[in-house]
């Protein structure tokens, strides 16, 4: 049984002032971790080799997955926030694993050769104006970009969804965090046209947010 | 940055760039680290990597020792080959230096092991910009 757990990584190397620079793990993070833990058998049976987390923040999710899958996979992460990249690397190190972090917009600098087996994204999903997506703000902070999602909270997510079929392998899994306002039904429809079957595998209502995790798969 | 990471990076999204691969690698600080060898992982990774890009990158920084310039034919059973690939993919760590787009010459600095490939909106192709900027 012990083997099937997705242990929550130790984050004691990060302090209060670090969370002024990167997104502190919250309900959405924990819902994603719970969903991945429940789905660990599905993930293991895919035998993913190349995994990618987009927008890794503190690195808690990529580190948990990297630890669970061990030397059978290579975990990469991206974030546009330079502190997130640094902390992701440190979180992995503090937990005796490795996450290879590259600072970039989404997956824009990854070769689009259907090579990623497992993709994770807890995006900025909050409904805001499009202007709030301008990066970074006057005092140089990236923190608002951790949650500001533009119209319907979909502007950032949609830029990834558009070409995810070219990024992901013929047999692959993709876990995405959404809220009700993002119109999950529309996202499911959208991705089915790229050959992905989607299913909501976890939901939680936290204060006024209806959070869900959708699992997309193809070739399985 | 591991050479496996280098192998999957491309600057194709830059305006006016048609292939953007492989990125040129300049390393000013390289660390060699120990990583657990998993023969099956390396075997299963071979079809995903661009082998000549890997070989060229390793050679350009002088870490191609023992690596043949093409994939060994019987690679699944060739432990010596798989170990050499393991070493180059995972144990050679670029701490600082830069990556360079082979077409535009745009440089991306690597600091503390992390490449910075964040570019301005006006540097990328429209297709990456569906949000109306
Ligand atoms: C909701 S937070 C999630 C952080 C972490 N994965 C977690 O679950 O706690 C979203 C993250 O995405 C990053 N992000 C936002 N827009 C991005 C973009 N265009 N490209 C890369 N990362 C982005 C933010 O900096 C932030 O770290």
C-alpha cells in the first residue's frame, strides 16, 4: 500500500518571504496532488518517460511526481517566473530528486514532436481582465500571473490547449486544473477534436471556487 | 541543465526561425553528477531523443567520451552503449553558459543550471499569440 502514496514533498526550505515571490501551494495544488495520487496506477501503467509540468511554482507537484516515478522517468518543469524555476529546482533537491526547470512561456520552447508522455498544468484560472496578464507588473512582481487567467480565466490555458496534440505522445496523459467559470465542457469538446478523451476525476468546492481536475488521455 | 533537456528544447517559435534546432550550447561551468542508472529508462528514451543532436552537443562541450556518433544497432542489449548514453543524458550538468538559436543567433543565458528562454511578445510568431495582443 505504502507504494501507492504520493507523498507530499517537504517544503521547509521555503519561508514566508519566498511566498511573496512564488505561488504558495493552496487548495488547487492539493486537489491536483490528491487526484494524481488516486490515479497513480493509471500513470504507472502508462510508464511515462518524459513528464512536463507547466507553471510549476514552488515545484511541489513536479517533485511529488518525480519522487513517485523515480528513475523510470525524467521530470521537466517550466514557469515564466524566475523564482518559481529556482524554487522548483531547490524543492526537488531538498527532496532528493531532480526536476529540470526551464524559464519560458508555457511550453513554447519545447520541441513539438509528440514526445511528452505526461503533462500537468495547474494554470492561472481566475477570471480577470486581459490587461492583468501583462507581465510582470510595475514593481517587478510575477505573483499576479500565478492566478490571473483573463477572460473566462481561459486565456493562458487556451494558448496551451491549442497545440497540445503536437506536444503529447500518441499514448499520453494530461491533468488540468479548472474552475466552473472556465467552462470545462467546452475544454473537453475542444480537446476531443485533438484525439483526447477527458474525464473529471476530482472536484471540490472551496469557498466560492468550484475546482476540478480533468484527466485527458489518448491511445490508452 | 541536463543534455536531455537540451535535446528537447527548440527556438522554432521565434519570428523568422523555421527549424530552431538543435540549439548551440556554450558551457562556462559544467558539473558531473552521479545519477542512478536505469537501463530500461535509457532504452525507452532512445526513440524519443534526437541522437545526432545529443552527440553534437556532448562533443561541443568535450563530454562525448565513449559515445559513438550513431545509435548502436543492438542498443537494447548493449549495456556499454546504454551507460554512455545515460552518462551524457543525465550526469553532465550545465551550471552556466548559454543556448543559442542556430538561425537567429538569439542567446538564452543559463544561470545556476536554469536556462532563461523567456522572450518578448514581439519576438515570437503570431500562432503562439491567440490572445489578441
Ligand atoms: C496556480 S499557480 C500553480 C503553481 C504550482 N504548480 C502549484 O500547483 O502550486 C500557476 C503557475 O503558473 C505560472 N504561469 C502563469 N502563466 C504562465 C505562462 N504563460 N508560462 C509559464 N508559467 C506560467 C505562474 O508563475 C505560477 O507559478
